[in-house]
C-alpha cells in the first residue's frame, strides 16, 4: 500500500470451475406427480397382463414335464404342445389369473415404481462423466424396498390357499372359484391374520428384490450412457441393445438377491415333517444359520434358482422394459455449468 492511494487487493477466483447440481435433488423439466402415478399404474398393469399370459402357458408345461420327458424333435414337440393344450389349467383359469396378477401389479409394482420415480427421478447426472452419487441411489432403493415390502404378503398367502384348495378332494376343499373369492372367504371366515402368514421372509424377498432391481438398473444404465453420448452414431443402439443388457442384468440381480429369502421360507413352510412329526427347521432363523453352518453350504440357498428365473423372469423383464421405455427410470442429464466469479 502506498501512502495516499487506495490499497490494492489481490484475490484468487475460486469459483471459476465446472459445477453441476448433482449433489441435490432437482426437479426434472417434465416433472408431474400425476403423470408419474399414471405411468406407474401402466407398468403395474403390464405386469398383470404378461404374468397372466405367461403363467397360463408355463403352469401346464411345467406340470407336463413333471410326468413326461421333454420333446427331442419337432414331431414330439407338436405332440407335446397338443397335449398341453388339452390340460385343464391351460383351457381355464385365465380370468382368475388376470384379475389376481393385475391386482398384484397395480398395487405392488405400481407402488414401488411410483416411489422410485418420485425419489430418484430428481437425482441429476452429469452428461460428461459417470454418476458419483450412486450411494444416494442405493439408500433410496433400500427405502423403496422397505416401504413396499409388505404389499406382496397377502397376495402370496391367497395364491397358496387357492392352489391348495384346487388339489384337495371336494369333501375337504372350500370351493374357491377364483383368487378373489378365496381372499373374501379367508377374511370372512378366518379373519385377516391368515393373509399375513410367513410375513418375515416374504417381506425380505420383496425388499431384496426391489432394492436390487432399482439400484442395478440405474447403476448399469448410467455406466452405459457413455455409449449413447460418445460411443456410437447409431441413434437406436442405446435404446435397444443397451436396454436389453441393463434390463436383463437388473432382473437377474433382483431375483438373485431375493431368492435366499424364498428358499428359507420353503424350507420352513413346505419341507415334509420327519417320522416324529417334527419340522426339520423350526423357524426361519434356524434355517438361515444351518445353511451357513455344517449341515449345508451357502450355495444351498440358491438351489433351483434358474428354474425360478424361468418362472418369474419373463414377466418381470417385460415390466421393467416397459417402465424404462415410458420414462420411469429416466436419468436426467445436466450439462456442466460455468459459475463465474462475482467480480467478473
């Protein structure tokens, strides 16, 4: 400072750098809670339709393969198909399946897609780099899974009771005509508590499946965005082949994370009793610890997983694909923003 002159202040510009709003929730340009709710219902209805159609074919084919060998040539395939089409569970029961899976899809699938879109839809992505705030998505998927995990419980118990009633002799069955009448009669005669049976492992299965589905589809989709932005000139490559990749991976991981809970429930609820009339596993905790202990190995929790994947995978894949197409898993991209210094 020179006497009689104003002091000279030298400052460094710390703000002139690339900044993006990736650390805070940001309202997307096309944000609409009502439209999000409608799209979630569309996804849930898609699950109902595809599940009813798929199970109408899957169940008689499964029952036929439990008795007869799989066809080896085209002639045997024609005979096999003709016999499947004669089975009672192929010719009837579609309306009951359609109503049941539609109610399940509109409630469970609709709820979890709506919550995911409401929470994670405003997490922005930097279009020039991969997402570095993936931990937010992980915690969000945990929350969505926990908030919706109770919804499948009554549906599962209704399905089990209806299936058991179909195979019982007439003198012992309750004569349920469809899933809706089954649910009504259970509540009217036994109260609502039978609908919450085995709630623990069913909720665990739903929670694990939900968080794995949403986290992995968002995580892999984000990593593949570089192909859309820099890797190809083909406009439909990212929306076709990349969608097949991240949708398939997310469905596989979702069913894989949920399957151990399913196996533990089957061990406790459906394994036959021993000669003394005792259950092999008295509770779910015992089933889990024995799976990790000397009696079993951890891989026992995944026995039969790929058969379950064949059963549950296609309807879930169709639902996730459709939900991604209509924007329920849309990733909002923000360009880098230059924030000038206030003195500029």
